C-alpha cells in the first residue's frame, strides 16, 4: 500500500574522464558509463524511496556520441515513474568540452530499481506526484516501457512453454 505522494527527485553527478576510463580509441568504455549511470540512478531511487534499493533491470541504454578523454561527464537523473515497489529512473548523460564550453547529449538510460525492506524483501514506495509537462510526459513514456517489458516477458514465457 502506497501511503503518501512525493514529487520527483533530481540528482546530478559530475565525472572527469581519466586515462583508466578509456579504450584504445581514447573514448570512454561503455561499461564505465554504465557504472556512473547505475550509481547516480541508485542515489536517486534511494532518496525517493527512503529505503535501500536494488537494480532490477537496465531497460534501455542508448549511446549517442562518444565521450572523449578529458571531457567532463554530467549525469542528470530523475524519477520518471513509480509502481508498487519499483521505480523507473531516467538518466541523461552529457559530455562537456571545457576548452570550447560545448555541452552535448551523449547518452540516455532507463533503469528499474526495487525498494527493499530490512529483510531484503520488496517494499512499497510513495506514489509519484507529477506536476510539470515534462514530468507527466516522462511518466507516460515510462509506463509504455514497463508495458512493453511485461508483454515481451509474457511472450517469451508462452514461447518457452510451447517449445518444452
Ligand atoms: C529485483 C528483485 C528484488 C525482484 O524480486 P521478485 O521476487 O521478482 O519480486 P516481485 O515479484 O515481488 O517484484 C517486485 C517488483 O520488482 C519488479 N521486477 C521484478 N523483476 C524485474 C525486472 N527484471 N525488471 C524490472 N522490474 C522487475 C516487479 O515488476 C515488481 O515491481 P512492482 O511491485 O512495482 O510492480 C529480485 O529479482 C532481485 O533481488 N534481483 C537481484 C538484484 C540485484 O542483485 N541487483 C544488482 C545489484 S544492486
């Protein structure tokens, strides 16, 4: 049972791309970007739920432009939608070139976190109070992603049961 409503939580995190973060092309490893995303999204989910959380899934990850050695990486996360015990967190990743002052959209990710109680069992989270047009749009789009994930899972299970 969700007891009360909360407004979305926003978290911003900044990283500097150093040599150990990069591959032989001088751009960041995708896995390193995922690590930064998971941490930033996890802080967002924990602050929203007021509980510990686990990453249930990384639902989508889009790399748009490569992030270069020496870039500043800005990760902007927010709570897009909330269900009973799970939350979708969206993360926008920007690459900043401090020499030119340019800032570009480099990647986007959507993750699902589940809030946990002290016995590490899924626990309810507060309902989400959306207000702005952007918050309402993000919540609607998150619902489409959830429906698509659940439909995909149902089709896979049906397929398995017919082939067994
Ligand atoms: C995520 C986890 C808690 C779900 O457990 P479960 O037994 O399936 O729990 P439930 O069936 O009660 O589902 C709980 C919620 O998880 C969601 N969920 C379960 N599997 C999911 C998946 N693969 N992707 C997204 N959400 C998922 C359900 O939709 C449900 O959300 P809701 O209550 O808002 O509707 C469990 O699978 C787990 O602990 N996974 C490992 C997590 C982990 O180690 N992460 C990496 C390090 S943090």
